[in-house]
């Protein structure tokens, strides 16, 4: 039986043209070789598994080829090429800096550089994971890197370019390797499958490519695993099973149930997924990803960001058309919160179910808040209007998602219910100011009319500073007798002043006070209306957060901040760091 060689090694590209997804680099290198403009030091950086070492080896082989092709590729037939292919060439030295990172290792390498190659033109030194070299090793290396003998070429490879000293960076020609795109990966996998006589469904390869996130080595090893697991039959179903991925079909169904507000169906589907062995957080996370994809499809400009199995693309586009953006964004919010709190939840299943319930009724909530649905029947009519300029300034400062602070006008108690009243958010109001103000104007007209009718029997008292303070004091006394001590304490801290003969402004300084005030608001309005014999009395809330509360809360310092703080107090530490060339590990 032949010895099994993993695909990543067996199908390692041997020429520049066969390198996948790095055309910008291979073309530059080929041109440099053809025009004899080769640098003596290269830095290859980029994520793992995208072909850095492979390109370094191909470069080494090509520049040593005795019979260079006119297109800049190695001939793959001369003795030099053959020895490279067999791995027996003496002109290539690979050093893994992850395990050989000391000064001695580098000195050993520099020793070797002094000897010219016995065969071929160039000696190529590949230093992998070069960011792992210690600073002293880096420094020992600098001189050689700057002025190497004409036959020596250094290729440094790293996944973390930011960790390389600037002195090294300036001495190298830098090449940035890209993540391999989904399509490129799929094409490459398809080629290998054909060569190996593996029956592979395209959708399955797409799933593998998606899972490997642009790393070809990962993609190939996943393919190897599935092939040995399934005896050469790579289908969509067994790939999902093997990679423990949830089929997107589930989420299309779940999404449809939610849009139709079919809670029981959604719960049954979640139960079904759960029985298959998928944990709740996987469901939340995958559903977020699904919704992200739907959101991406909303705009054709960004639709190319969609990296999903080809056959699902149309389905995503269709779903995007039928789902309002506001729903998707709110749903992503709900899912995000649920994911964050998942760890702390005692009953994980219930936690996920709660999130699903919220999502199922999300559309209703959105309709209500956007004013699409009218409140009818016995519901008490409440009119909201945008906050006044002074208070509005406050509102802008706070988070946009926080419940908007509104001035709420309570209509006259005995007034007939205003049937056309609508509830709408302040945001929407701001968007349609003229419309809203005219509507509100007509409302207040009705209100005044009714109020004046009642006033004829019992003349209204105008609100002035003095009488208001008496009324406020009386209300606090009333609270005290009913035993609401917490409310009393907070009410005593608030300020109350007349805004006009018919409106009162209450100023509160903290979220807690605001909470109590909102809780008491209806009773307070009733009380004031009775006190001033005027059903048109309104109360507005001015919320000014005190400065102490907006101060940033304390948090632990990061390592960099700790270092900066230390150097502030002990400047010698900075000198020590510079003189010993120490690096911070952050
Ligand atoms: Zn050759």
C-alpha cells in the first residue's frame, strides 16, 4: 500500500502559476526574476495557510533553475529543479524561528551564509515565523540582512507583521499575502477532487471553503478528513454532519415562522435542532450570521460580501426582499444580547426560547412603535410629542437606543377619548414635524375646549411659583401618609417650577428620580389638576443627569497603560526598556 500523503503536501504548488489566490505576488516575483531585479531580502506576511512558505520555496527553486523559462517559471526538469522537488537541494535552508529563536541559532545561520553555493547561483534562507526571534537575535541578524553576500537571499515569513522591528522592515521588500477567496478555494478543491477521483458535491466544497476562512491548508485537511470518513463520497449532508454545522435551511424556516408570528412552529423547530445535538449558543450565533447575510443582501452594492453556498444565494436575496431592515437590525440586537447573557443563564434552553419568543413578536412591537397600528377600544388615549428645545439637547447627549425622554401630556380626565390619537416615537415625530404639530395643535384645541367648558362651573387657578410650591408640598405629604417613603425621599430632591399658567416642569437629576417620577406621573397630574381646578394642567419632565454619574467608571488598566503609568512615576524604567531593547507583550 502506498504511503498516504496529506493533500496539503501532495498538492503543494510547484510553480508560481499554480499558487492559488496570490496573483499580485507571483506576477511581481516572476517579473523581478526575468528582469534580474531581485531584492536580497523579502518579507512575506499574511494569515496562516495562504502560501507564504510555498511561494518562498518556488522562488528559491526558480532562481536556481538552470533553464529558466521565458515566462519566469522554473523548468522543473534540470538537476537543480529536481533536487528542489525531492527536497535534497543544498541551496535552500529553512529555519523555524518559533523553535530556534536565540542569538546562537542566528549566529549559526550567519556562519553558513559565508560559504558560497557549490552548485547553482543562489543560497536561499527561509526564516519562518520570524516575529518569534528574540530582540537580541534580531539585532545579531541586522548586519547580515543589510549587506548579504551576492549569492544569499533571505525570505522572512510571518503572520504578525506588526511585531517585526522597523529596522528589519526597512531592509526587506514586503509582500502582503491575501486571504484566499471562497471561489478560489472551491476551484482548487474541485481540481484536487477530480485528480483523486473523489465524488464531491459543489455545495459541500463551498461549505468546506467557508469553514476554512481563507486558509487553504485547513480546507485541504478538512477535505482529507471527510474523504476518509465517507469513503470518497463528499456530499453536502455528510459535510455538514462532519463539521458540526447547522444547515441554513433551518434558519430560512425559523425566519419564516418568525415573520408569520408562528411561535409554536418556531419552538418545535428549535426543539428539533436541539435534539440533533446543537447547543443553544450555536443556534443563536448561527442565526445571527444568517441574519447578517440577509442584511447584506438588502443592498446590491454590498451583496458580493455574501459568502454562502451558491445554491442558497437566491434564497437569501428573496428573504432579504421580504424582510424590513428595521426588523433585521432589531433582531440582531436581541440575538446579540441573548448571546452575551447566555453564559450566565441558569436554564440555557429557556434563555434561548425567550430570545425566540421576543423575535417572533418583534414585528408587532416595531409596528406599534412606528405608529402603524392604532390604539383603539378602551385604551386611554395618550399623546406624545417631541421634547422641547432645552430638554431635547439633553436627549441628544444620551444613547440613541435609550428610551426617548418625552414630554407627556395627559389629556383631560373627563374628556371623551380622542379616537384618532396615535402613539409614535420621538424619532418619527422629528422626521415629520409639520404633520405632527398640526395634529397636535388640533388635539390641544379640543382639549382646551373641553377644559373651558368645565372651568365655567369652577374657575381655574393660574399656576404661579407660590401656589405651586404649596401644591408640591401637599403632594409630598400625601405620599408620606400613604407610606411611600422611597418616593418621598426622591421627590424632595426634585425641583418643581411653573412653565406657563397651565403647565408645570419637574426637574430631576438622576435616573432613579426619573423612574419614580414616571411611576407617579399619572397620580401627580390628577392631583395638580384637582388642586388648580384645571383639567388642562400638564406636567413636563426635564431630566438633567448630574455630573458625577457621567464620570467614567473605573476599569482595570491594560498592560500598555500600566507601563505608561509606571514610566510616569519611575522614568528609569523607560530608560531600562530602551537600553535593554525590551518589548512589551501586549
Ligand atoms: Zn530547472
